[in-house]
């Protein structure tokens, strides 16, 4: 075990009696090691070995994490697929990756019922599946918010390098601390920043069995959490609860995935007495930038973390990588001469190196010969007191999809925009609904066709 990348860097840390994780019940590191060893024997008997490709699709549970580690112990390439994907989303991905094995929980479809201690699963061998890509240990998919997800492969050294960047980030939770994880363990921030980092440094993971905000906070208090990891959606919900228990151990709140709205940032800080600290990364390489000191405010992301090499060209961020992360020869335009094009537009302070998010490079459109940044339009709409979320797209005209929990008419939004934007930037159609659709990672869907298919309100137009 200790001679393998996953064993020496993850499972071998800490004594058997040390607490690994808490959900409905606690789990020690010794119990984790025993479960992984037993599962490894089961997978060996079923023929899974070095170079096998295995698609893992289960609801979030400790069993899910134990299965992942056990598959790595067999030298397998593990393809993580979110159980929440609909058949129309899942089947094209399955056809593309063509695994040799399926590890799937019974009843893996449908809504999540919360994080589970244990979960049963079945293993199916597929004779027509293809071997793993050489050296690739983890296969994930991009968020797919703007189209079909990209297939991303990471070798062991990529995951270990990301863990090293986490450890070098000042203020990161360390040995003996307890970390509340709200992010999905099926995606990069939850898996690497949460689960694997905690394993590597000897921290204890707290995974709530339910994401109901009041219960999350009560568990934080009982478990004496010193840090919480989540997304802007989680922090928005936590900031809305009425009253809360004392949280004397809580020193850090970390957010990733998308920019924290200013209103969420301010309400959370007022309610919990500490700011939300940003981290920034992409699935292709993981953590790139962050600031856990509490001094960065939206849209600041913090400076590049030690070990990450970046450059900003034409307000667009590029990250140094040794090889293309994309499998099957796709997306050649995103990787060239050792640099990954993130398509994120940023400003980098020449003195401090702090990166600030400006928007997406593909959010720039030309209207009547003039450049319009759709992110700017979104920012203006988010300034409305009754707007909770917004996505602005452009087809024939600029369209705004607006989420609000309160009564709000398109006419009010038209007036709001006309007071704050030049005519060329004003959306011509507004779709107002209670809640905008999100993908399996919790990010807002930004594909215009998908939005039109999922947002049911009638559009209101302005001339």
C-alpha cells in the first residue's frame, strides 16, 4: 500500500484510531483502510487490474469514496459520472468513454436523498470496453454549462501536484482540524480540495447527511468544524437561516465553482462573522488561485497558489501544463505549447499578483459593430434587490434569464437596465422564473438552447 501513489500520499496517513470522517456516524482511518482493502480483494476477483477502465456511478456515500480508493489500489482508471445525469446526458458520455467495467449503485438514478454512510453496488464487466489511457488514473467531465462536457484525464502526478498546491496555500486546514464539506464528492473541488486533501494532511472530514441549512449549521456546531467548503449557492442558503448556534471553532469559509455574488458575501459575513474566501480552479488541472486570508472580496480570486504558473494575455488566463488534459484528441484549440486556455477573463494586479474575475472570453459578443460583455449585463441585473440569479445569452438578440423568489415583472427589469446600461447592452427579451436550472455541479446552465427548454415563463420583450 505505502509504495503506491494513492497509499503513500493518502491512506497511510494517521493512526487506525484517528477519526477520518463524520456523517450520520463517525468512521476511523483504520475502518477506512480495512474497507478499502476488502473492496480491493473483491475487485481483484472480478478481474480489475492495472490498466482497467472503470466507470463509477453511485450516489454520494462513504462507500463511494472507499470504492474509488479501492479501484485506484488495483491500478484502475476511474471514470466519475454523476448519478444525477438524465439518460439523454449519460448515454452519449458512456458511448464516448466505453469502459471495461461498470460500478453502479442500485437505484443510482433520481434525486439525491443526502449523503449516506453505506451504499450497495454491482460490478458489471463489458467485453467490448476499451483499455485505460496510458497513465491516466482519474477521468472527469467539465461542467457542460455551455454545451457537451469535455472528457478530462488526469494522471497520478497531476492529482498529487494539486494536493501539493493545496498544502502550500496559507491558511489551508491542516492536521487535526475538522472540515465541513458541502461540495459534491463527485466533482473536483469536493473530491480533491475536500476528501483527498483531508486524507493527505490528517484533517477530519464532516459530510452532512442532509443539506438543509439549519441542520448543516447544527452539525457544524456539534462537530466543532473549523472550516466549511461550499459553493455560492450553499452560502446564500446558510446566510438566510434565522438564528444559529455558537460556532467558536469556525475560522474559515471557502467557496469555489463560480463568483460569489456581493449580496451573498455581505450577508454571510454579517451572519457568521467571517468573510467567504475564494478559491479558483478548473477541472483540467484543479486549484490555480486562492486567498484564505479574508482580505479578498468579489470579484477577486486571490493570487496564483504556489506551484501554479499562469499568464494573462489579452485579459485571458492561461495555465502551464505538461500535457493536454483532453482525451480522444478533442479540444486542440484549448491547449498549445504547454499552455491551457481557460477562457476565463481576468485582471492581474501588477503589484500583488491578485487575480480578479472579469467574465468569460466567450461572453463577449458584437452587437451593431460594438463589443458587449454579457457578464456586465448580468452584474447590472444582479444589482436589482429582487434578482437572485441571472444568465444573459445572445442569439438573434440579447436575452436575460432571471431567477427571483419574489414577484418581479419584466417591465421592472427593462426600466432597471435602461437606467444603467447603454441601449446596445440592454436585453431585448426577459424570461423571469423562480429558479434557474443548474447542472450536476451546481453551476448555472448557460447554454441558450437548454435554457429555452427548461425555463417555462413567457418572455417579455422590449423594442
